[in-house]
C-alpha cells in the first residue's frame, strides 16, 4: 500500500453518509474479499503491535490525531478497528456498498484498472 492513495473507513463513512460501525461491519462480514496489507490494513493491529513491541516513533495513533481523523488517544484506543483502504480496497468496498455513489466509484475504478 506504500505510495498509493489511501482512505480511512471513517472517511468512507462520511463520504457515503453511513455510520462507521456499518462500514466496519461490511468489512468484517466480507473479510475474504480483501487481501490484508494489499486492499486493507487494520491500523489498530499496528498500534497494538507497536505498543507490545515498545515501538513509539511514527506511531499510527499520533498520525491519526495530528491529521484530525481522531480527536485524541482515547478515541483511537476505543476503536475496535481502524481500517485503511488502498484504492483497490476502496473499490472492492464500494462493490459491497449499496448506493449510487458506491456503484459509480466501483465502475470508474474498474475502467481504469483494465
């Protein structure tokens, strides 16, 4: 996913007018659609893994707070998942979402990838 455009599940929820928990539910119920570390990364796993290993530099939670996606470390800590999608992963998610916007984004991405 390095060097690719990415989007957080929280941003997807806002863009599509859905609750974050609904986006997370769709991802969790369709996990077999997504290749881990290619289509989607759960930053929450990275945060926990970094904390357990003692790594604190370039911590994902710091980035999420500084960029304004989450208000504080408690908001990050309270989240079960913090999904980050690659462009391809977002297109796959759009295929699963039931909206005109999602269908349009999926079709547009499909055209560019052929």
